[in-house]
């Protein structure tokens, strides 16, 4: 998977979150993916658990937008963004690790 494909996956994630599009979430993640958001919390394991996590996140009405460049190395991409929601000031950095099929196998969110 080249860097352009990784960056495209990050942009698809931005679109999925901001559009509350669960179909895009299902496209992005591997069936056996793991999401740890934020790092240190109990991970969500498997696509159904991950979908449940995003259902709750989407229900808040929060949107997200990149706040810097996507950085790629090896099978991973790291990206800073802002959570856009009244009364919330979170500027996380997420790290996606991709599997051989180009799906997100692991997502870790480092909250700021």
C-alpha cells in the first residue's frame, strides 16, 4: 500500500465521520480490526464493536477536520485533527495501521 492510498483512506475516514456514514466506516476497517480510542481505554475488537463505537460518536453530532499533514511510514499513517463540537476542545492524533488488503487493522487515538 503506497502513501497516496493511506492518505486516501484517512480522507475517507474524515468524510465518514463528518457525514456519519457507517457504510464508509465498514469499508475502511478490517472485520477483525481493533480501535483504542483514547489510548489506554478498553479496545473495541471486531467490526460490530467498532460500528457500535461510531454509532455513539456520530450521535453526538461531532465533526472532525484534519489540522495538519498525514504522515506515513511502513504500514501506518498518523494524522492530527480537531474535533468540531460546541464545548469540546480535543485535538487528537490518530494512528492507522493497515493490513495487506489495505484495510485499517488497528486505530489508536492519542488525545491532546
